[in-house]
C-alpha cells in the first residue's frame, strides 16, 4: 500500500497574501494535488516530506497553521483517481513545454530567413534552451507516476538542443566568413564616344 502525505495549510486571518502564495507555489511545485482549497496530497517520499515540512514550518512561524500527516488511501478507486489527476496535471505541463519548443524552432527559422544567424541571436536562444531544460527537469521531478507526454517533451527539448547547435554553426560561419566592406563607391567605366 502506497504512503501519501495529507497536507493542510492556512494562513493567519488578515495576513498578507504573500504567505498564501508561498505555500501554494511550493506545494504545487512539489506536485501536490489539491483536494480542496487548503488540503492537498503528495506521494510520501523523502523529498516531498522535506518540501511539505518546510512549508508548514514557515506557516507556523508566521502565525499560520499547517499539518503534514502520513496516510493510506484505503479505496483503490480513489487512489487511482488521484493518480490519474496528477498524471493529467503533468501531461498538461509536458504539452505546454512541447508547444513552447515549437515556437523556439519557428524563431530560429525566422532568424535564418532574415539572415540574422549571429552571436547575439545565439545568446538569446541559448538562454531559452536553458529555460526549457530547467522546465523539463522541474516537471519530471514532480512526475511521480510517469505521465503521458514525458518522452515527447524530452525529445522536444533534445531537438531544440540539436537545432541550436546547427544555428550556432551557421552563426560562427557568418561571423568568420563575413566579407569586408568595400572602401568607397564603385566606379563605372564610361565610353567617351557616347556623348
């Protein structure tokens, strides 16, 4: 039987929304599935236990309330519904990442068409690739049940890396092979007998 963490959180009345946002972001970032507004579930692992305990500790230190309780879901159908919901959330995240990588390829192609395979464009695209890799790593870290879309998202990020390597090669060639500009206007030969 799988262990789960049941996490309940509440912020102090009249407090700022900053603490509520902190709790929500950190629990969602860990992959928590919300059963209702202030109650969520996570599979019990050392990492999720640390993340939930950290959130609850801060809430309590700032006047809020929170608990982390290790439980078992006794009804297999209920557990299956929770797992399906968590997989659906991760699948949506993978699809969003895949869509974003399509825009990356379109942007590289636009820069090629414009003849702008240059170092500055390369730097921007390199930063985008790093963001995709971090995004993929974050989603995979909270994908506890191998959601559909994981392999496709991994391949999409790898294709961005390959496309950027090609773009980098083009940028290097463009900068190294750039012809030097001519010094002055071009002269045209004139036939004096045509006057």
